């Protein structure tokens, strides 16, 4: 379904995640596939509710239970089947091989433990015998936390938003993971702090040689940091390819609509362009192409049949019957 990645670090094939609790299961992730190579950044982009964060959680089987369940597909990390691991093996993988920067660090950090304790927890779990305090302070310095000896003893509410985000990054990177999942890493931060966080992540990625799965709805962030991009809608990937290529010549109507909605300074004041309609409820998805109620290219066929994945020779894949006609 996606372009071949040589020596992939992680491979996701036909991943499907359902949530139970109502009359019918809700399909949050519907058969998505992608791969990430070592040292590569892949962005997963889409509107809120499209399944991006659920996909990220499924990589280490962190989907909330008992409501959530991975019902199909494969996740392989360096050839190792993550979905077949025991609970003990998963605890060894989380934080060491795959680490997360979660949305809204003020909510993700535990308010009853100091920042130093939370950063050092991964060291205590994965590298027994290490000097936890020394390694924690070293990582705090590397992520640019000021006065780390004092910050070590502080609680999350005593830090600014930018400092909380740096603490989250320190927690994620202290064990040098092979894959970093960054879920909206700059949400709710001002523009200056956003730039600092992005520069920090890129610098540490180059230094550590890790792969990054960047989850975002910010196409400017994608253009600046990602090697490849996957556009996600209603639980499915609808377009993917080299980020520069996809952003320059988008093929799927959804990708075009997202790019058209980005404000440009040169346009001056005026009404922003929005995508018509609403994101569909996963519990009541429309028949046929899931984007058809909002699509300017919609034709009768789109309302009854779901398009297959097409991947032309340039590896810019798309899921649309009429992408060539626009």
C-alpha cells in the first residue's frame, strides 16, 4: 500500500482498531499501512478524530482497554512482531525502543511526582545500575531545561508550558529510543517556543539516529520537518508520498482542501477557506468513499463504492477514483 522503504525500522500493515461499548463496534483505524526507516521522519496528518493518535497508541498496544481492541494487522519493529509480545516484553519495549511525546504535557505529566523522578523512571526501569540522578541531569541539560538541579525537584505545575514540553522530551529520549512518536509536540505553545522545540527535536534526532513518527494537523510543520507524509481521513490513509512532492502537487481532494485552508500572509485579510461539511462520526461512516459528502469531485460512483489504493510509479499513492481529473 505504501512505497517501499529500504531497511525499515518499523512496519505497519493493515492495522485495524475497533472500540466497543455500543450496539456496533466503532472502527477508529481501518486497515492502514506505512513504514519508517531509521533516521527518517514520517508525518501522519489529518483532522481531529481521524485516528492518528489511536494509530500511535496501537504501535505499543496502548489502546485503552477494555473498550479498544486491535482486531487485525501487523506491527513489526526491526522484524519483531510487537502485537505478539507478552506483557513483560512490552514493558521492556516501551520507553526503551519506542517512546512517546504525548499531547499537552501539562496533562500528560503526573502532578504528584517531581520532574526529576519522572524523567529518571525510564532509567530505573530499563538500565538498572545506572546513576539515575547524573543521567537525568545530563538529559535535562541536553533538552535545554534551565537550572536543572533546581528543576529536578520541582513539580510539573511549577514549570512553564515550554519547560513542561522539554521535560516530556527528556522523558522520551533518556533511554535513546529507536523510534520517537511525537503526538502534536508543539500544541498550545507560542510560536517562539514551537521553533525551539522543533530545532531541539531535529538536533537530537540527528545525534541519536532515531526514527520519528510525527502526528500533527500542521502542514507547515510537515513541510519543515518530514521526509514523507501520510494523509489520514476517517481511519484510512488517503494519500502518501515524499512530503515535498505531496505538498507541491497534492492528488487527493482532501489533501488539496487541507492545503487550501492554510492561511497565507500574501493574501491579506479575508475569510479563511474551510472544508465543507463535517468530519464523519466513526460510528456512522457514509457508504462508498468516506470523503464523498465533502468532496468537490464527488460523482455517483463515489457514493456507493470505496476506491482502492493506487500507487503510481512515483510512489505518491492515493485513494480516489478521479484524482487525475482535477
